[in-house]
């Protein structure tokens, strides 16, 4: 992978700290692919090329903490302005209207719900470990550079998103049936899997996202 050299201007990345989540591993991964990363614990203006929302744990705690810190409106405004945003795991689920996990209202940025896996009992829940993806958008998508159908990523989740708009799906995964494993809307990309735990392919996603953010271009929806 091509990392930023010493003469490069590194894209500034804000990783949101709302009191939970694997912040350091996500920050380290973005630093590895050339980001100038800051961990922010309050809405911090717009002096960034990209904003990242990681997350592990319970969605109710996640959304409550985001609201208490004022991140809910900041995230909504950032995505509405079509500025580069990436959500990871709970950072994907939090973007939707409602979750079956604790009957929680999400941030409501995208219409849809978060549902528990209802699958054959021969399959374990949570869905944990490596699984492959199938991309739903074209190979000319800049976020797909050096990625292809069948690439494997690391998952750890009990719930999955069900968008009202099927066109949001960036890729899907099979686990007792197909589910949406990542979404894209303009410059907003959010994954159910953990790229920072997914070795070279995961770092490639972070690099693609960061390179696109650094270009300062707006992608077609």
C-alpha cells in the first residue's frame, strides 16, 4: 500500500470519542494509511477532511452518549453537507431510525431499522469472524479501488441494518441469508464489519476513503 510520504499533506481526520468504542485501533489504522488523526470528545467545528464514528457495545448507550455530547446534530449536518464521513459497526447502526436492540431510536439520518438476526439455529449469533462481501455498486466507485467481490472482512455483531432504500447498500454479506454489510450515500460510507481488524483489505478501505476525502471532490449519489 502506498502511504503518505514525508512531503505529503496528511488529510485531517476527526475520530469521535463518545466514551465507548475501539478508538485507538481505528485511529492507528487511519494513521497507518496517511491520516493526521485527532480524537475529539465534543463537536469540533469543521476543520477536518473527514469524520469517523467507530463503535462497539450497546447501541442505546452509543446514541445516548452522542446526544448528550451534541454529536447527533453535528453528524447529521456533516452528512447533509456531503462531507466525508465513515461509520464503523455501531457507527453504521446509529445512523438509522430505530433498533430492535433495546427498542432504541437512532439518529434518523437514514430511513430504516436495525434488526436482530433471525436465522437457522445451526448458525451462531452473534455473527463473529471472517466473512465475504459482494459489492452492490460499480467497479468505478473510488471507494472500491483494489477491492472485489469475495474479499473477506471481520465481523462481530448480533444486529444488522435494513435500509428502507435498497440503493443505500454498498455491499452485502450472506449469513443465513443476505444482509446489508455496508452502505454508501454520497461521501458517507459506513460498514458493519471492522476494517481495522480486517488486515490488508480493511486498510485498503480506509485508504480509499481517505484518498477520496483528500481530493476534496464530491461524488455523485
